[in-house]
C-alpha cells in the first residue's frame, strides 16, 4: 500500500495573525464608512429634493418684461410664499403660464396715473414706473383703481411691454394665482444675487 503524502501545515505566527486581523478590521471599517457616506448622501439628496419641491420653484426667464432686474435666460429660485409686499418680484400663474412681475400695489392700495403718466400708489409717485399712452389704451383698468382684498397689482418693468397686459386679470392678480417671491438668481454664475 502506498502511503498518502501529508501536506505540511503551516501555523502562522502571532504577528501574522494580528496583521491579518488588522487587515480584515480595516476592510470592514472601509465598507462601513462607504455605506454611511452613501446613506448620508441619500438623506441630503432627499432633503434637497423636498426643499426644492416644498419651499422653492426654479424658473427660467424667457421674456424681457423684468429688465433691468432680470434678463432673458436668467434662472431664478422662487421662494414659495403668499406673504408678499410692494416691490417684490412675484411669480404667478396666468392662463397656464408662469409669469414674473413686480408688485406695485397691495390689497387696499389706491393706484392712480398722474398727468405725466407716472404711476402713483396711495398718492406717492413710483418714479421708475411711467405708463405710455399705448399701455393705458390696452389696459382694461379704470384709474383710480383700488386693489381689492386678497389681490395684488403687478407691473412689468420693461418699456413697451405690458402694463399687466390688455387684461384686467393680469394687472390685479389673486393670492390663489401666486407661486412665490423671486428670491435668488442662480444663473448666469457671474450674476448670482439675491433679488429682494
């Protein structure tokens, strides 16, 4: 009968056992760190998406009615709020379009147009807002105009662009139409700035 050859068993030294244990612990810690980092990034992404959906709205400016405050191609964050004040840039829905206009009249304000075409709010002229004859002809509002409760009066700032458009609904908008206040220009990068 042939004898079976026995394989030599090598018993590692204590130093080798400690090195292997350290290597395995380091590997386990690395996996744990990667897993924790992934979970942290997942939580950050979820919170960011929730904030973007619940607190902000990102819009791209496609027209010129907000010059010089905003230009065509700017990207703006709208802060979702219904609490607005005079001079705020607000975003609101009108005929399935999201528009940006400046609030010039709050509920209860009296709007008038003086002999030079200056818009006056509660007797105070708004220097940068002059109405042309064409704007007044196209506007369905009668001046003086008292802004109704739960409504705001908005105005486009670019010369030659609508005085709220030819419809009274755009000049005086309801709080239910409002998406929020333009808070931050995020594009172009060289023009990043707070808007109010």
